[in-house]
C-alpha cells in the first residue's frame, strides 16, 4: 500500500498574512483620512482667499445703514413722545385750573350745577358720518395740539377776568343792604312822616320798624364791620354796621347784642335778638339805612333780593 503523505499547514505563515492585511487596511484608512483632511483644508483656505462679490458687500452695507436708521428713528420717536407727554401734562394742569375756575363761577353765579357739571365730559353725539374718514398725521396732530393749547390759555384768561367781574359784582351786592333785617315778623311802621306813638305829634320816622316775638333773630342785611354794639340814647340796645361806599345800617331796640365793635359780619348773619329796649312800645327792630351819614328810605333796599 502506498503511504499517503499528509500536508502540514503552516500556521505561522497564515498569521503573518493576516497581520499584513490588517496593516494594509490601517494604512489605507490613514491615507484616506489624510486625503479628506487635505481636501477640506484646501477648500477652507481656498474659500477664504476667494474675493466676496461686490453685490454682497453693498447688501451688507445697506443692511447696516437700515439698522442705524431704525435706531435713530426709534430714538427720535421716543424724544417726540417725551415732548408730547410734557405738553399733555401742561394741558392737563391747565384743564384742572379751568375746571376749578368754572366750579367757582358756577357757585358765585348761583348756576345749576347739574347743567354746568365740570366733572363730566360734555355730552356729544350724532349719526355716523357719510364722508371719508382719515387718520391723523403727525404734523396735523402737532398743529391741532398747538391750537388747543392756545385755546386753553385764552379761555383760562377769559375765565379769570370773568371771575374777577363776578367777585366784584358779588362784593358790591354783599356790601349793599338788601332784604329784611328779620327772619320772622312784619312791617309795623314806614319811613317818613308819622304820628309819634308817645307824643301824638307828627314827626319824621327815620327808619322802618319790624315787629315780632321777643327774642326773634335780627340779621345783617349786608357785609361790613360793626362800629357800634351797645346802648345808645333813644335806640336802646343798638348795632351799627359800616358797609363801605358810604353805606351803614342800624338795628335798634334789641333785647341782646351778639356782636362786638370791630367784628366782620356777613349778609344774613344773626347779630342781635329782637327786644323792646329804649324808646319802644313793644318788641320790634328799628332799622335804618344811612348814606354818607344821612338816613334814607330803606324801602328799596328792603324790597331788593340778594
């Protein structure tokens, strides 16, 4: 029989071959990475060295300019808003002053506060307009604010003049005797010639008499300063008030006097209580009106209403 020869596999050679293959793979991978890196580096340097087209630079410059313009417009708008806010504050303070003037005038002129209510917006209305509508432009709005400011200043000055006129008128009215010197009672004797109740002779009565109950309030018929407060011959307990402009009033036969010399009194203020002191036949007030120190007929002042 033929002896079969077995081939022996050289494992050392196979192992060397496997190492050679792996090494080749590593070298190839390293080469490819180096190639890609070189290509990328070259691309970057090449791109950076490439000149940017002029159109791109112009667009970039335009964008920068627009950015600066927006910032400038924003700053200008804020400045305009601040200026408008200051003007608005001035107009609001002026309106407060005008409203206060209006309230005082309403009170001084005895006007209906419901009709002239300065705390409410004036009533307005109407159907929707059929014409074209338009929004305000900045110049138009500025001109309108200027015009309104001027109008407010003018109206404020006019109201101040009117207030002074009303105050002067009211002052004159308050200083001028007006109405009856009593709250309750009746006219018991007129001014002029009459029969004297004590002598029965014809004499001149230099005032008017108002009779009433003992202790009835006696009131000042005008504003003024008390120049006499006490007993005086013929008058009993007397109050005399100087009203200025040559006018004075006297209130005689009082039961008690409630004011003192030098006191300032207002129209309607209670100054004494009715009595029968002095030359009197019963409770009443002897009322006189004097002009430049001379008694005049009080009738027109009694009939007048304040």
